[in-house]
C-alpha cells in the first residue's frame, strides 16, 4: 500500500498521518522498497529521512533506488551513517537520470574523502543543465571539501540556489566560490546563496563579496548570519 500521493514520497521512521509517507520499521524489506522506487516512473520527488541499520539492507535499498529515472527532487536527511554507500549510489543515480532539478543532502558527515567522491559524481553526470538547486547542510564539509565540490559545480551554469549552511566553511572555502560564481554569471541564474552558521571571518567575507559583485548581479537572497 505504498503510494506516492501528490508526486512526493517520504520515507520516515516516525508515526504520521500522511498518505504519502512510508513509515519504515525493523521488519520492512528495504530491498523491496528500493525496487519500488527504482521502477516507479511516476515519482518526481523523494524525501529519504531514514535508512536501516544493517549495511546489507542499505545496499539492497540503494541498488534499487539508483535505477530510478523519474525523480526530479531528491532530499536525503540521515544521520549517523557512513556516507560512502549513499554517494556511490548517487553516482549511478546521477548517470541514469537527466531530469534532476533539486538535490539536498543533510547530516551525512561528508568530510574530504566523501566530498571528492561527490564531486566526481557531479562531474560525471552527462546532463548538467537540469540541476537548479543544490544543498549540503550540516555535513562537516570544511574548506577543503567545499573546494572539491565547488570545482565540480562550475559546470552547472544554471544553478539558481546554493545552500552550504553549517559546514565550518572559512576564507579558503569562500575563495573557491569565486570561479563558481563566474561560471554561473553568463546565465545570471543564481538567485539564492545560503551560508549561515559557518566560520566566515572578515577575510572570507571580502573574498565572497568580490565574487558576488562581479558575477552575481541577479542574486536576490543572501544569508550569512551566524558567522
């Protein structure tokens, strides 16, 4: 009885009344759920808010999920998990789908090595024009991780929203955003930049402003509180 009402499916581990919520339990077959998602061609949005504890169940779910070709909006919010299997599956998923418009990853504790894998996954996508919103929120990204990801995002010239809040980003990370802003400038598409709760000091702010002034004339929302 798993349905994707109103074009969105939530996978959660808490009680709720929404018909578009799949409430996961320890007894559920995650391989079946992944198969359902992977073969569903009428599912434009998936919010994955939990995963099983066993690694083999995670792999079984991801093996099915990564075959999906209908998802346009993907949000993953899972904590206390190694991000490797998720990023690997995102690589395959990214190669399969050409219509992904929104991607947000929360609480994955990405770090440098996983950031490199994510950057490679972004770099290998054949169609980079569809992605409009990208967010890495509270992922322990750091300056070096942001450099990797920002370099890969330079090929995504149609990006409209970039969220990098709570990632310990400082001056070096802000400098790495300059080339990204420059790559988006011709399309004038970047409208929203969120950098709340990082480690941006005066030097980082100077680097950030220099890139914004020269390249992001269409920016409408800039959030830098908590730095």
